[in-house]
C-alpha cells in the first residue's frame, strides 16, 4: 500500500490538506459537518474519527478561538491531521486512540461540542486498502459512536452528526432519553431529489421537540452538465467561502 499523498484545496483554497492518493479522501461531507457545528469562539470541540483533519480544520478556519481535539484511531490519518494543522497554522490537538476505549486523560474532559462523520456502510465488502475501508465501513457500531459522543459532552452540550438517512432510526434511538432539541437537515444533490445525507444536531439532557428543516440543495441544475460547477448560492457559501450552515 502506497503512503503517497496529494494536496487538496478546501474553502476556496484557504486550506491546503494532504490526503492519501489511494486511501479515503474527505470531501464535501466533512465541510458540511464543520459548517453545521454551532461552536462559538472560546468553546471546546471534540471530533470523533477526525481522519486527516478536514472537518476540524474547516471549523477552526470559520470560527477563531476554538479549543479543538481530534480523535483518530489510524496512525496514518492521525499523522496527516497533525501535519495538516501545522501546514495551515492551526492548533489542533490529535489523540490517537479508539473511541470505544478512550484514554483516561480524554475521559476526564467534557466538551461543549462533539461532531462526527461515522462510516456510512454497515454491510457489504470492504476494500482491502485499510486507508479506504476504515473510514467507509462500520467496524465500531453507530450506537457506540453516539454513546462516546454523549459521554464526552458537558450537560447542555451539542452533538452534530452527518450520516445517511437510512441510519436515522439508529441515530434517534441512541439519543432517546439522553438528548433532545433535535434538528435534522436533509441534504439533497438537486431540487426534487431524495436526500442522500442528513445532518443531525442534538443537545445533551434537553427535552425539546424535534425539528425537520427544509432540505439543503447542493446543485442548481436538474442534472450533471459536464465539468462546469453548478453549486447553489447556499452551497457555494458553505463549500467555497467557509460559511455557516444555518438552521
């Protein structure tokens, strides 16, 4: 397996991120996750499964003055996250550990926010390439991700998750009795299309109602039309300019 990396630009070139040539490379989902996290300057954020650091660094670029920690079990990705933080002159703390068995020093900390982009696939054949299979195919069950997130949140803290709509039932079950004020934002590639992703936020210990928001539409045209970019104005604001994903 090659250790070669390439530099990918994010937020209109404001971030330069090294990612594996042959492994998993984060894209729009990581940027959307960062845009949805409602962290404010002076707060603390934990990202579970930070990979090469794309979501964490996008969030830190949008919101100055955050104390951000990334948790990553794969040594290659953890190293890339540290290198990418240094490359972009951002102070990201990266802990190399499994979220199912957190080190004592991390278990002793509570965070204002936890965000995560868990692997989407809980079945099917995984790639033989570890750097591709690990971030895409679920090894640690989704309820364990949610439990780790909620345990690391302070009372009233918020968890932000991006995932497939098919896993919404599992997400809601994991939050039942532990978090409320749930907001769900579907993400559709084009107007009138079925949502391919959703972003969920919830507040630990809250009991407020669930809100289903209008879909976030990524592209203007009704279908892909060659190489030209056809992002909606809302998608451009998030993906190219580091804007916040408003509720």
